[in-house]
C-alpha cells in the first residue's frame, strides 16, 4: 500500500511539473493573496514557493516570539493557499537560494518571480539568482514615486511627505484642506499617563496545531498576543477600532507601569508581513470616524503612522541607499550595553521594565523605543550598528527597511541630520513627565550628580557637552548647548557620567 502511494505521489508530481510554467517565490513578509506576485497567479500553471531557511531561524540571536510569529504566519498562509486549490511548496532549506534550487529540482528550471524584496540584501541575492521582479504594492507609495518626491525636496521632512500623501490619496481632505482644520493634532496627543485610568482589555489569540508545531520546533512557549493568520489579523484590526481607536491619540506618547500597550493598535506586525493591507486598515479607521465613533485627533494619529511615517521610512530606506546603515556621524563606539539583552542588568526602572516587556512579547510602542531605549544608546555613545542589530533581532515588527532609518536617522542621530534636524536626546525630566517609572526608582530624575542621580539626567548633559561643537551650530539645539554654561557642577557631572557608563557597561547601574 505504501509503495503504491509513493508511486501516486511521483505521478502526481510529474503531472504538476508538466503543467507548471512559473515559480512564484513568496518571502515571509509578502503574505498577501491579493498583492505582489500573487495578483496575477494562474493556479493551473504557477507554483507558489515559500522557503523556511535555517539562516533565517538560527543565523542571528532572534527573539523566539518574533520567529514564532513569522514562521507560523508563513505556514498558515501556505496551508490556506493549498486549501484554495493553489500548488504550493513549503520548503525547509539551509538558505533561500537552496530552497529555490529545491523547487527547480522538482519542477524544472523555470523562471522565478517575486515582488520587489524588502531589503537590499535580499534584492541583491535574488537578482544574482535571476529572479524577475514585479512591483511591491504592499505599500501605498511606489519606490519611484517616493524618489521623485525626495529629489524635489531640500530637506526630507516627513510632515511635508505626509501632507502630500493625504492629498494624493484623498484621505481626510476636503477641497484640498485637512478635515478638522489641521494636518496633524500632535499638540493634542501628548498627554501624560492618566491616574486611575482603566485601560480596555486586549484581544488574545488561541493557538492551533500549526502554531503548536512551530512552537515545538523552536522549543518555545509563545504568548497569545499575536495572531498568525489573516483572520486573526482582521480580528485585531476590528478589536482596535472598537475598543482602542478613540482613546489612541491623547495617550499615544504615554508610558505606564501597569499596562504594556495602552491604546496602541498592535497592527504593525501584520502590516509588515502582509497579513493586513495598509489601505484596508486606513479605510476601516476612517469609516469609524465617519460613523462618529472616534475623534479626529485619534483617527488622524493612526492615519499619520500608516500613510505617513511607515511609507516615509520605507521610501527613505531605499532612497538613502545601502551604505546608509553604516553611518556613525557622532563616532559612537561604546559596545552594546548588557541591559539591552538582560532586563535585570540595571536598577533603572524605566529601562529594566521596557526591556522586560520586550523579553516577554518582542514589542513595545514607539515612545519606549525612541525616548528610553534609543535615547539611552544615543547619550551613552553606543555604537549605532550594534544597537541596530539588537533592535532588528528583538522586535516582532522589525525589518531592515523599518529599523535602519528609524535607528540610524531618528533613534541615535548617526546620519548627521539627514532625516532629523535634531537628536532625540532627553534627560530624566521627560521620562518623569511622560511615564510612571520614576516614582519608586532608586534614581532621582531631578538630580544630575551624586550616587542617586538619574543616569538619563546625568548623561543628557554629558552628551551635550561631548558634542557641543557640533550642536551649537544647530538652531534647534543651540539653546540646550548654551544651557551648559549655567551648570556650576559640570566637572562633577563629567565624573559621574563616566561612572554611569562604566557601571552600565558592567550591568551595575
């Protein structure tokens, strides 16, 4: 019986091989049936290939929650395509190229098609292999259109791009003017964390047989935080709109101790791996606004994240070129601090708590990423490339196109101001105002010197002093630099800063 089944399998493969004329390669961040190379799929003559490469799973110190999400989403996607009658080969191989070679060994030396990859490295590898590319329409802006915009600008200000996007896409615009009377409501969306506020519950996702198999392969027990199917991603979008959208805007920059996500959408992983289309997410949010269920301040805020910042970052990644990721304009050379990989390697409550959240779920929202993690890397002088590598490995929604501009350009100001006109450096006062971490912390955000001075406060002023010659020429930084002259304890502060950096490097501060 087993032999006859084997013969049938061989015969079936031979029939498929004879009917197949194209290999459609689907990277793990192109999981969308209606986009990219799958738009013109012919079930009779095309075979869809996904490759789970060993290099992807073991090549770096990836967070296992991230690996679980990406792999399980891809396996689910492959099974859903099969269930709809599409020929699919889900191949485990040493590398992507080895996987494509395996597909060709089954179906013959057929042409391979793929949507434009999301990183320079993948683009180079697949180009060398001879892959034919179609437009990557998982974004709302074609790369050539972004290049045209960028080349027309003297400076690459995201707000200018965002306003052009609103008009081009006809989103929250009436007769060329913004709905609500303003292009953005940032000023209304910077409230500190409220006291005694009851945050709505979050949606959790049940695990099926595919999830459990992936978890077993990884020897990891995943959380129920992240969906791994298109159905689950749509449920997350619906849940956000119903329970969190209206409150999103006012508190989007706040950070609280007893809640890990506040009103944030938790949609970025699905937008970045293809399970959600940015256009459908924006449309659903705007429909809620049109029905009177959400404030313009909150709706505009999420629209800005999706059609503004997300599209801008992807465009800048390709526009700035492959060498951009290696910039180190501030000559920062400190090795990656232990606390980034171990939440108990510091007594700083804010840093320890944020890293613990990443250890638990592979995610924190944009303010902890920027104003705590990146801020710490910036003012300690941590090497940008080491910090970038860690961010790429740690976050569930990380890709090269996401993290390179966000870290090099925004987070640690390593590009000399190409993307951002000022570095996002801040002392303990900001963290005290916008978070709940300072109360009960062993360090005092009001103090610059002394054993219990907040490291952020100490290092902020030390950072300004170290780079005063560069920043005094920056019209957005000169006032802060001149503030150094008012410090009567600058020499003592420099000593304390050196102690703090040494202690952080040893995991003892």
